[in-house]
C-alpha cells in the first residue's frame, strides 16, 4: 500500500473512532495484564463477565495469591482453557511479588518472561497500560493487514514489523486499536461488510462484498407435487 493511502487509511479510521479503547474491562496495569492473559482464545465479553466477579475480590497480586488457583477457577470456569490460565495467573502473580515488588514491568522483554504472556499480550500491556506505541497483532489485525495490503505477512511477527515501519508516527499509539476494532466489526473473517467500510476504495481485497450480499434471501415457492395415480383414484 502506498504511503499516502496508509495515511488516508488511518485518517479515516480516526474520524470514525477518534479515541479508541480496549474493550477489556480493567483499571490497573495488573488487572489489564490478567484480563489479556485470560482473553487468549476467548471473547472480550466473556472475559469481562468473568472479571466482573474476580476483580472485586482479587485485583492485586497479593489478593490473587490469597484467592488461590482453585478459587480463581471458580471465577473463570466459563472461559476456555481456564485450568491452564488459572495456573499461569497465579504463577505470574507470584513472580510479580517476588521480583517486581508487586508492580507490572513496563518492558516487553520482561513481560514476555511471565507465564502465559506472549509477545501479543506484552504489546497490549505496553500500549494500553503504559502508552507505548506497540503493535499487538491478533487474528483480526493479521487479517486486516493482509486483506487491505497495509502490512501483508505470513506470520503475526512479520505483520507487526511491517506495521512498525508503515504506520505514520502520529498514529502509532492507537493504530492497533483502530485495526482490531475494524477487523472485529467491519472487516469480519467470514463476510466482510465492505459496503460500509470507510477504506474500501484503497483496500486491495479482491473479493469485496456488495450491498446485494446482505439482502435477505427470498425463497422460491415450492412447486406443487402432482397427485399420484393412487390418490387420484381415491378421490374419484
């Protein structure tokens, strides 16, 4: 994608959503970290339902350890992979207390050393909690970047590195939020809503949907079956 088109892309997304925010509920770097760890292969809405009862009783590493792994599971059992996630949250909470005084480190490399924290999770925490211009590439962003031609790549890391070079400096702080929300609500995986997409004219996706693709399907009236000879004889 050309440099001017990239600038236009983010200008348009910014006009639609001037102040994009994470859809995960949190209020400290620690609760954000826990929420993002829980969100792997789960929806933000599902995580928010679980943390709505979890965070009132365990919003610090100390309280989480006091709650314990089994206690944590009772709050997050509706989330996929809750057993391994509970184990990781307890383990990372212990490390935060023992090595960082209960505080969440601001360096991506240190965050990645915590149990259950990969590069994407670390990037989200760095960006959302600490205001760093990182690019957290999830499935939505990976899809949008490849479809549009913004930052095509075969792996999330390849897309992330291309985004770091392509995104205008003044747009880097919110870039990943604009892209994830666009992918979640407009550029959907199965059926992208191209007719209402604000960047459709600069998008390289060849199989764009049209208004007709979203019209209600009308069923053709079924042809009446001719009565069999046996039924005709019975009527006679």
